[in-house]
C-alpha cells in the first residue's frame, strides 16, 4: 500500500487496495506536548482530501482543544439531541428521547469515544437491558438511539466509518395469546351494554 505524502502540514494520503478506499492520516501535538493522530477514509479520494483539509482548518482554529475531535458518545448524543432533534420533534418526543438516552444508553456506551464503539458494545447494551427485564420496545428504542447518533456522526464527521449497530440482534416481542370470551362472559357484557 504505497503512501502518497502530502505537504507536511496536510498529513498523509494513500489508497488501501484491500478495502478499495482512500485513507488520510494526520498527526499533531497539542499544547501539552501530547501526540494525536486522526484517520479518515472514503471510497472517494476527493472526499477524504476535503474532509482532512476541513479537519486541519478546524484544528488550527481550535488548536488548544484537539480533544474536541475525540468526543465520547455522551457528548455527541447531547449535541445531536439539543441542536438537531430539538428542531425536529415535539417537546414530549424530545423528553422521551432524552430519558431513553439518559437511562438506557449513556450508562452503557456514554463514556466510549464514538468512533471506538463496536458492534459488541451495542450488543452488550441490548443484552444488559434485556436482562433487566425491559420490554422489547424499550430495548429497540435504546438501540435506535445509538444507531441514529452513530449514523449522524458518521455522516457529519467520519464518512466511510462502519456503523457499529449493523449486525446487532434485538429481542423480539413474544406474541401474546389471545383469549376469547366464553358464552357466559359474552352474555354478561351484552347485558351491561
């Protein structure tokens, strides 16, 4: 995999032939002397170059806070909820989303850097919620929250990153047995009506 060296302040760009994607890497040192590395990938070279250029530009604007590119799930989901969903949903729906996030999602994946969340992490969250005895619909809402936030992050920050929610198995709701009223019960209902 031959690397194409861009100018030193622009990072490294190369084509990964095994995965048939373009990859760009950028290394920098923060004000405390700590080294950092950012990697981006996409099927399209121009997209990787554009995203890396934007990253470098943003980094220069906020060079004393490079950790803003290493935000955890809790920080990204809070931004998504407060700035995106607050404009799209009613206040009652917003409150439900906030509760799902706070109670059923953050305790499991909140501290994990969002680009480090794995399918196993999400599956472990689903298993834990199921073991707590939560309804399948509640578990599905928690899963959908993680899926939506990850999809948002991938679309806006890391195109080409795989969504960790793909492949997660959600418990199905067991069909409830339908009981039909017997003749005496129907008679009582008819008389009451």
